[in-house]
């Protein structure tokens, strides 16, 4: 799809059922059951109660440059904290090539935050070492996350209280070693706001991680916001107070989520999360003090501007 002068392409790495939906987004069962008619099959499996999601990279062509937003899980990674993605092997680079992007073509890599499923293809394993996968790219990494996940600062973080937290902590050390440390020589550790070009800016959106961020796209009269893991499921559009189980600070994440959704609704920004299945992007509207899904976007045959002319509806199945 095109958003103003920016071409946007979704490149899928993986899709499927991950875990019970109410484990991924702790929330009342009726929130899922009452919306089953449109959550299934892309976002929820009513038969198993399983959360369905994707791991994908958004390719932006802006001002003659190629920008990648998040880089997925990556191949050959030791990920004992999440066996589903342990030593994953996909043809992601072939899919990227099918979208017209070779590794050497990439100018900018954006990691919205440092979690294993957003930084994996930062690197490739070559001759037993992890090296940058995109040799000509500048990697944009939030400084707050780099500091938080740097193993040298592990003593500053609270001690794990549960086995789940312990596994996450150990897993984050592996992620930093194979996907962050090898690209720091090519990285810009940004803070505050960071402008990528005239169309794209990075802004802090803390809560999911300390440095969690969003990419804002503004071109002509069109707007979009790439929100990373502020949203794992569309049910969080309907009920923003429910944070995912992966959030470092659930309360802060909920505050940030509502703020981003308010702006998206008021300014007609297309909301583009990291893990939504189906079209992968959504237009939201206010519904009193809440939010409603206005329509899904992402049809490659329609421009962003033509999609915005569709009749208004609060029914996501429309």
C-alpha cells in the first residue's frame, strides 16, 4: 500500500498460534468471546482459545531509501525461553528479496524495542560469528533499551521473582549477545525524538520496554503510526487497559497505549502493529470514552487515501 509518497510492504517471517490468548493478553473471557465473529481466524482460535499472531517486518520506501521496521526472530537463534522460536529456520531473506529488497539495499533498520522477535534479523551467523545482516544500514536503537538490556547493567534490574521472569532475563542476555552487540558499531542510539527523513520520525512510547518506541509516518495528508508491541491483539484497541504479558511495566504500557490510540483516532492515523494477522493494519475511531475499529487496511490494490473514503462503521467485519 501507499501512504502518501511512502510505499509500505509487509514481509512475513512466521504466523500461527502461539499460546492461550488470555495468557498473551490477560483479560476477561467475554472480551474474546463477544468478538469471536471477527477475531477468528486471523487473531484468535475459538476452538482452542489460542492467540494467533504474526512475526513480520514492515518495509518502507521513503525518499529513495529502504527502511525496515523491526527484523523478527531470525534463524539459528538459541531461544530456550520460547521453544516455539528456538533455532527457527525460515526463508525470510527470500521473502524480502521477493519484495525487491536485497540485504545490501537496506539503508535504515529500526528496532522499535529490544525484544527477541524485533531484532533477530539484525544479524546473520557467518563463519561462527554474528555479523550485521544489512551491511550498508544504520541501525536505530532506543538508547533506553540498550542501557536496560546491556548485560553490564543487569544488576540495576529487579531480581526475577518467578521462573518465567528468570527465563526472560536469561533469554534477554542471549538476544543482546547475538542481535544487538554485533551491530552497535553501525547503530545510532537515539533518545528524545529522532527524525529519519521528512516523512518518518521516531518517538518514545515507554511501558512495553523502557525504550519502546513508535514510528510516525506523515506524507501529504496521510498518516500512519507503526506501534511495535503497544498492541498485540485487536482486543487492546477495544480495551486499552489490558497490557500483554510481555510488558516490562504494564501500567505505563496501558497509559501509552491509550495516548497513542487517542492521537490515531483524532488525527486519522493508520495504526500498524507488529503482530496483527490478516491485513496487519487498522483504522480506529473514538466510541464515546472507548475506541472502535473503523476498518482494516492493507489491501495492496488500494491506496491509503482511497481507503479513508470508505463509509464509517464500528463493525470490524465491514
